C-alpha cells in the first residue's frame, strides 16, 4: 500500500503515477477580467477622441489668426471706443464724432470784447455770420473777463458744448482756450483777448473744420 493511501481505505483507492491535480482559476473569471480591460481601453480611446474634437471646434480663433498671419485684421469690440474715451486716449475721436454732426448755422455765438480796443466784437461777429454761424449777443465782456484775457480768446460754453460747439468754433481762430461753465443753454461765448488780431483766414478755418470732421482711421496692429 502506498504511503499516500489514506488509512482504512485499503488498497482500493490508490494514488498512482507521477502527476498530481493542480488548482486552476476558473476560465469564466479570466474572460470577465479580459472584457473589463478591453472595455476600459475602449472608453479611454473614445474619451481622448472626443476631447480632440471639442478642442478643434472650440479653440480660440486668435491662435488660428496668428498662425495664418491675420493678426492685424482685428476689429474693436462694441463699445471699445467709449471705454477708451474714459481712459483718456481716444477722447478726441469722440469729440470729432460729436462735432461732425454740427453745422455752423446750428451754433449761436455771443461775441464779447475783453480788450481796451473798440469794435473788435462787432467785426468778429460780422465775419462769423458770413461763415454761417448764428450770432447772439455782441458787446463788452463782463467784469470777470474784462481786460483779463491775455491770449487770443476764451471760448466758453456748457460741458456738452465743449464736446461739439466749442470745437467747431475753435476752428475759426488759433490760440483760443476752451472752458466749460454751468450754463444749461446751447449758446457759446467768444471772449476776445488782448492777443487777438483777427479770425483765421477762411480757407484755413475751412480746412481745420474739415479735419475735425474727418473720421479717425481704424487702429491697426495686434489685438
């Protein structure tokens, strides 16, 4: 009897040969593990492909513009000029846009003489009338300005007029100083100072008015 034969079993059951049974994992578990690995790889590949498609359709257009050399074709966003005006730089563009809507006949000018020389206010008023401006009051300046204006002239009006009417009137003479006061009316004042000799020649004034109304060129360069 072999030593591997259990006691009491006699010789009926014997373990013979040189091979012994081995424990193996069930095949169905291998199939489950394999299926899980294949599924994970498939989901990962699908997710990567989806991310690539999303990136293609949602990427920033500026990158493609830079790649194709179109970086200089940018357009300002709506309201950009207004924001820039608050910052201080393109404020002139806003003034020009306001002044461009005004014609000389829409502007009422009061002409005052702040110098000891007589007749300057009437002569200036007559010339402005010939150039299309509407003339209001004509006379001597008030005590606040009489003999106190040393430059060519002071242009005085409301804050709204400072963005339009005073700019248009300022094209008619050089060296004038524009100021805003608290008036609520649309008329403006031309207060003649001691440095005043005459209005600018009509040709020069017309050229200055045309330049004021000329729209500012669109900015070019990088966005």
